[in-house]
């Protein structure tokens, strides 16, 4: 029988493993980012009119945000595209919309 109050001896500490460098994996070169590949569109340049092809899920507000940094400017795009839009909610993927320049401020 074991004596009362005696505890087992503490475990022997193991040596810490030395860190080894992680292997590196070569990566292929990345193609330069294009607006079409990244989905990011440059801001509208004053005085220049561009055409935008609507992607799934986009609204006039989201398009205005991309070009004007202000989703509330959607009316400008709507007015410029009244010939193809019957209402502000009629935006469909694949449509080509004119993005007019904002007047100089």
C-alpha cells in the first residue's frame, strides 16, 4: 500500500522542439489586375462618358457608388438611360448603360 499523503513524482519535462523553417511553395506570377477581372471600376473622369455593362445583383445605386462614390447619384444614370430603362428597378444583367460625367463642381 502507498503511504498516505505521498504524491507521484512530477513527470520529466520533454525538450522543446526547435522551430524548423516552413517549406516555401513557388507561385505563378499574377496577371495584372484589370477592372473586368477584379470587378472594381475606376471613378468616373469628369467630362468623359463611359458605358457600363450591368452584372448580376447590380442596382443603379451600386453602379453610382462605383463611378461617383455616391449611391444617391443613381438618378443621374437613370436620366441618361431613360431610352432603355422603363423604371429605376428595370436594371437587368447584360444591359449597357451610359455613365455620364458629373458636372464640374
